[in-house]
C-alpha cells in the first residue's frame, strides 16, 4: 500500500494558483485569500470578477483579509452575471496593507 505524503494546508503551489489575471485552482481558504489579495493589489475587483477567477465566495475571503489587518473598502455596483442576470455586487478595493 502506498502512503500519501502530508502537505502543508497553508502552502500554495504553482498548480493551485496563478497570477491574478488567471484563476485559482484550489478551494483552500488560505490559498484563495492570498489569490484575492494579489488581485486587489493590481486593481479593485467585484464579487463576480473574483468568482470568475475561481473564488467561490469572495465576501468570506475579504472578511478574513480584513481580520488580518488589511484595509479593504467595499462599494457597490450593478453587474450582469454569466447568465445575463443583473445583480448588485460588492467591489473591493485594497486601501492599505498590514503594517
């Protein structure tokens, strides 16, 4: 019987996440949080944009980034989803990093 190698759940490999112009390929909360942070360092992103990049529930990742000390502002706008339905969505802007 082959033993599985233990992995560090907080680690992130190249196969799990790509640049913020790509997608995150992991459901690991830490990996997704780091991916969202990379996206926000480039520019503000909406809930729909982050979902399109593989982050299933962006508000949770934003919540934990705020708990970690990142100052993130949420504004609101209307966007159409992939099915053409109009939604009011959060737009997240990174105002300051953790000191």
